[in-house]
C-alpha cells in the first residue's frame, strides 16, 4: 500500500502544512510518497526528500504548475493516482480547492478535515463546529482525504533520504489562468504556523485600538496577530487574521485571546491550542470554558500591564 501526499510549497520551500500531512500519512501505514508539482521547484523537491518518513518524491516541473491552479494540479494528481490507495491533501485553501476535483474524477467520496487515523479505512473528523467527532469508514478503493493540520504533530523536516523521481508535467488545462497575486508581506510568523498567537475581539472597539493595544504584546512575544470574526466584520482587523470555523484553524503553543467572548465559531478554530490565555471582563464569557488561564479584567488595563512585566 502506497500513500501519496500532495506537497504545498512556494516552488522554493515546503509549507509547514506538508509536514503535518506526512505525519497523518505515516499513521495510515505503507510507503509515503510526496508529489511536488510546480515550476523551477527543484529546491522544494529536495526539501521534500529530506522529510522524515518520506520514501519517494515525485517531481513534476512545468509552467502549467507554476501557480498551483487547482485545475492543473488536479490533473497532475490524477496522472499518477493509479499507483496509490490513499491521496492526502493539507486542509488548506489549496487543498480544499484541489481535492474535491480529484475525488470527483475518481468517483469516490472525499473525507474532509481528518484529525485522527483509526485504521487504513477509518478516520475521525470534527462536525458541528468541533462539538462532535464523527468516525467515518470508507469502502472506496482509493481514499481522497484532506488533513486538518492541527490534528497531527509535524514530522521532522530533516533526517530523511528519499529518492526524487522526475515525472512528466501535464499541459495547461485552459480552464483557468493566473492573472496576479496581491500578497500582504509581514515580518510576523504566518498565522497557521505561528507558535504564539495574540488574538483580539470586538471589545477592542476600533482598528486603532487593536494596533495600539495588541501589536506591542505581539512584538514582545514574537507572535502572530489574529482576530475573531466579529472584529474582522467590524473592520478592526484584515480578513486573513480571522481565526475560527470560517477563518483559519490554528493550534499554537500559546494562544492569547483578548476581548474575545468565545462564540462557538471562534472556539472551533483555536481550542486545540496547547495553552489558552483568556482576558475578558465578563466572567460568563464562553472563552473561559476552554482557557487554561483566565484573567477577568479590562483588557485595556491588563494588556499594558502584561507588556510591562515581560
């Protein structure tokens, strides 16, 4: 039994989500192969070869794969799918865009957002905003899965010595084209990969207060900044900071929630964090039910005091 992991990368290096997905694949059992599909992505393929637990890397290099367009990437996966019993994608924007196309073409049911492997055909996944866990068994000959990366500890990025096999890249499907990318550049860690996250809610009252109060704390801790949906909807923080069921799923070593009440939608995105610190002046706030440390206080007083002590 061989398992194929679809690597997420920027043509130069692997994204951290790939390491978590390899960890899930290793729990299924069998040889783990990684597909690196890109353009001028030899460095990413070599990085994949060094990942612990990877037996083989398939490197497809072509202009059609330069920007990770879902139509082209799905076609590349389908070109090699015949050799594999399981095909795993990280449950990221790219994985969620590509995996359903592969599952549909293979005429199998996709199993999304797995957080635990029980056996080669049985998996666990959260439902109802994480308030219940479903156990799903698949009878399909090929299993297409997306992996919630917070459910699996990443394997080591070094220590492996997999072979790299070059395969033919598929041509452009013509169904979509890359126009441009507008990326926000930041010196802060990427939200989904950060070990520490400082998150703010609607209680901050404005984008100015959000930056004035939380940015110094994040700077002190070397943390990423996050926000609740309410704060994002109010315009206090950009969309890509949103943590929650409809935002990003995170599981850092430390999650500090300031002025976040803790709606179910938000808890679903951060309750797997290793240590949760909640600062809220409402003693009945739901966030305290999942917090390891709770501080019942006005965040405008408590956060500056915390910064002063650090």
